[in-house]
C-alpha cells in the first residue's frame, strides 16, 4: 500500500472544506449528506479513540492529528491516545472510546465496540468515491469509467454495478481486469476505440492514468488516488470537476458505515 506522507495531510481542514464544496457542487449533497444516504446512519454521541501505531514504517507525522481534525469536522467527539499500539488501545477503551480508529501500513480500520461493526479504509473509500461519481448531477448518462480495480477500485466498481450503472473498467493488471469482467460484468475499456465519458471513478497510485481522448467537457472525476489521475493542464482544459482528498472522505465513510 502506498503510504501517506505528512505533506499529503497538510492543512487537512482546508482540504476537507474544499472537498465538501466540490462534492456539493457535483452531487447537491455535502459529504455528511452522502454518508447519511449511503449508510442510513448519523452520529449519535459516539466517542472515537484514535490510537497511533508504531508497527512497520511507524508513526506518520500528522496522521493521528489529521484523524482528530477530520472526526471533529464531521461532528464526532474524539481524542488521540497518549500511548501507542496495545497500550494506546487499552487507554482508548479505558477512557470511554466506543469506536477505535487505528492504522498500520496495511490496514486502516474503524471498529465500533458497541455493535461489533468493523470497517476497512480501502473498500469504504472505494464505495464513497463511487457513490459521489454516481451522483453526478450534470449528466443523465449511466456510463461510468472505473480506472484501477484494486482494493479501492474493485469495491467501488461493484457499488456502481449494484446501483445499475453501465460500468466500463480498465486496469493495467489484466488478471484484475478479467476478474472484474467475470465477477461484476463490467465492460473492458477498448483502448483502440476510446469513447468519451462524463463520469470517472479512478483508484490507482499513478499519475496521468486517464488520457485526454476519454475526457469530455465538465466531466466529473471522483478519485482517492494519489497522485492525481490527470494533469492540471487537462483539468483546466476540460473544466474537470475533480473530487480528490487524501484522508477525510474515506474516514467519514468508515465511521458512518460502523454506526
Ligand atoms: P491497489 O494497488 O490495490 O490498486 C491499484 C490498482 O491500480 C492496481 O490494480 C493497479 O494494477 C492499477 N493501476 C496502476 N496503474 C494503472 C494505470 N496506469 N491504469 C490503470 N490501472 C492502473 O491500491 P489501492 O489500495 O486500491 O489504492 C489505490 C490508490 O488509492 C492509492 O493511490 C492509494 O494511496 C489511494 N488511497 C486513497 C485513499 C484516500 O482516502 N484518498 C484511501 C485509500 C487509498
Ligand atoms: O498511508 C496509509 C494509507 C491511508 C489510507 C487513507 N488515505 N494509504 N496507511 C498507513 C497509515 C499508518 C499510520 C501510522 N501507523 C500512524 O501514524 O499511526
């Protein structure tokens, strides 16, 4: 898994406010509204304990502080434990946390200790970015292109299929593409005869994954992928409505899904 850097998390509140405003413009709902309709839940005096984890590559500077800011932004009562790892987990529970947020290099989870529900960041992120793409107000077309069918992209593609969209897919890994075609019934993108899309959901760790030949004016690109799937030049040329944020939208999806 590509790890976040402290730079990715700079000014997380500003990133969230900007993301909220573009999500509103694209869908008519803010991020909270998307979460409420997606999961049918709302915050209800949950207390969130955020536990720093030193395993593997260790603490990412700003990660816990960013989760604190994000949870507060969405109206949750939250705190970061003084201790890390197992001691931090014990401290969180002793201090009254009923939802635990913690991440090592492979898994970022939210665990609701009251109802037992647990969420993993990758599918939760895929589902909410796909949901945002599916709510593109500017088009009646049911065609969506999904680029990247890995741990984030595949669950997002599945969500779009279940919502009745005609899902085209592309992944440089042929095995993953074939799996998505056979298990989800998505249509493999024909690179030789590209068509233009008004809605994209992208989830790869690579830049420039969406070529100009696929873009249409005012299209929506909903992408958790880092770095960005299109260049700034193409974004401006096609007035692409870009929903892209590094941590908050996926975390909101995790939290609402475990309530
Ligand atoms: P993954 O490695 O499971 O999947 C990525 C997929 O993209 C792979 O199947 C790979 O073959 C494919 N791919 C790579 N280059 C491609 C290209 N040029 N065209 C088409 N497909 C290509 O990774 P995962 O976990 O699904 O993460 C995807 C991205 O999402 C990463 O950048 C990750 O850091 C980011 N992410 C962002 C989050 C957020 O909150 N913004 C949350 C979780 C992940
Ligand atoms: O960097 C990542 C994921 C995060 C997905 C959300 N965009 N790509 N995971 C590593 C988190 C490690 C956190 C660290 N153990 C800490 O500071 O507690």
